[in-house]
């Protein structure tokens, strides 16, 4: 099974232009995990990801996440 994990960001209105290029959902990330357990570790336990969430929390207004199994729609 391949689990696809898609994350979209929208920055807060008061975020400086130097921090982002433009408004709206301007950044998106697509990850492939071998299992939901691997995804869960990345989301809740990976030190680099936890640090990223801490830093991004001050400038990110909205986050949308979609997970699906490849081939199972």
C-alpha cells in the first residue's frame, strides 16, 4: 500500500512579503508513505517535522491535509 499525504498552506494576512511570495494557498507538499503507521510517525514523532510545525505555526493561517491510498479512491 502507498499512502499519499498532501498538505496545503495559507499564510496569515500579517505575514511579511519577505516571508512568502504571495497570498493564498501558495505552498503544497506531497508525501508518499508505505503505511499509515509511517505517516503517523512522520506527523507526530519525526523531530524535523515537529520543529518545522513549531516554526511555521507563527505564519501559517490555514492548513489542509488530504490522505488517500494509491489506487483506492
